[in-house]
């Protein structure tokens, strides 16, 4: 199939549509061994990532095959992060078993899709196998001894406007205007609209007396190796909107406390005009909210557990702003992934940034 808006270099690509409307995209010349799984957000579909999928294949020909997830579309996104994660894991197993030449895997996930992907890799994680029976205590953790994701080398784990810290904290859902009373009411009634998924996002779930799911997901839990799986990726990246995202706040999508949000300035880059701040955050076991921060309301205890847990790993953080854009800046949550190439094309430089920094 030629063309469209993704044909940036005149390359050919092939699209294969799945039974539920999803699609795989790859270069026509020869099969690639690096699977890129793109996961949509709430009430979304596989087509939400179509623009980015075509861009990746056009600009990384023969290096990647993109699979746009189809197992949790539309109302199925209301079933809960765990159920969606199990479905995604099964979907990936099916894709990998169908393409036995695959050797690597990466994820690019939008909004709640990032949480679903984190759950799925916990299910798909395969731990380090000892090099030999002669040295059963070997616990090397360099690249050659990492665990795998269903037997594949884990490379990039990229989230885009994902509520890693949930949605219950102050200003975590901007359209609630940061009014504490409204936010508290929302946490009590959100399950009426978003069902089980709403409970997970607002950290109000207590299945069988267990901690909230997002709290469980900052550790290895029973047979789900959430953090070991996340750690096995060579890089973890969080793209975030600094403003005009009325669905997911900057703090929760960038895995920061309020006091850690950076001061940013307009981009001077012609290539990435909407990327306004970038930083590398090294993992630290001791990255904790100070007593001062707690006193001044910088973080509540549950949110702090999520920040601290995720901050044990290194993250690349890329902050994005569409404040100088057209009226579509008010749709920043969709623009950042170019959900619709006609309406949201201003986010194309963010997709380009992903491609240019992508490890193949």
C-alpha cells in the first residue's frame, strides 16, 4: 500500500487488518524483527495510532513492524486495567506466535493504554535464566542477561499522556478545575461512568481486600512481575502535556511531584516546536517525598508510594506544549498522538521525536 500522509520517504508499506479492526503495518521489502505494539486510550480504537504507525514504518523501513492493539476497543476500555491487561497480553502472544522471526519488542501507549501495557508486560515477563547449572547463583543484570517479554528483547517502553499516578490527586484531572470538593465527589461517582476502570484510576478499588491495583503495579506482585518487566526495557519514556490536556494532568503523566515540575520555555527547535523540556531521571531507591513536601500538601501518601515506586527506575521525560497552537490546543490529549491526522496534525513533531530517539 502506497502513500497517504505517512509516506514521508516514498517507501512502500503493507497493512493487514485484524478481525476486530486493528492493523499491522510493516515495510513491503522484507519482514522486520522488532515488534512495536501501539496501545490506544480510553474509549479508543486501533485506528487512533494509524498516523504514527505509518510514520514509524516509513521512516524505519525494514526495522519495525507495528501492531496497533485491537483487543480493548471502545467500551471494552471500561472493564478495568487488569482485565484489559490480560487481553492485551493474550493478543501479543497471538501476534508473536504468528511471526516467529520476531526478536525484539517495544510499546508506545496513549493515556490509560500506558497502564494497560504496564500490566500486560507484568504478565508476559520471563525472568533471567541462569547461564549454567555450574553457577546457579549468577544474578548478572547487564543487557545480555536481562529478562524478556515473552521471549523477546525489551527495548523501548514509551507512554504518552498516561496517568501513572492515577487521577484522584489535586489537578490530576484538569477539567475538574483543581477544586478539592469536586475531585472528592468525582472519586465517589466515577465508577458510574467509567466502571471498573474509573475505580482503578481514582484508586478506590479494593478487590479482596488488596491495595489499589496501581499501588500493586509499582512492585512485583504474586505471579505478575510488574517492576521487573518494566526494568527489563532498555529505555522508559514519558511524554506529557504541560497544559491544555483536560483529561490527564502534567504531574501524573510525567511521574513527578508538584515541586519537581520544571520551569519551561517556548521551544527554539524548528524540528520539534512543541517539545519544551527534556530530562533524564536516573532511578533511585531513595527518591522520597520530604517531610516538608508532605506538610505543604505536595503529595498524599498513596500518590507518594506510586511516585517513589516508579522513580526506582530511570525515565526519560519529554514535556510538550501546544499553547501557541491553533484552537486545537484544547484537544492536547489527542493532538500529542495525532489521533486524527486532519484535526491533530500539529502533534506530528512529537511523533517525529519518538521516531528519532527510538532504539531499534
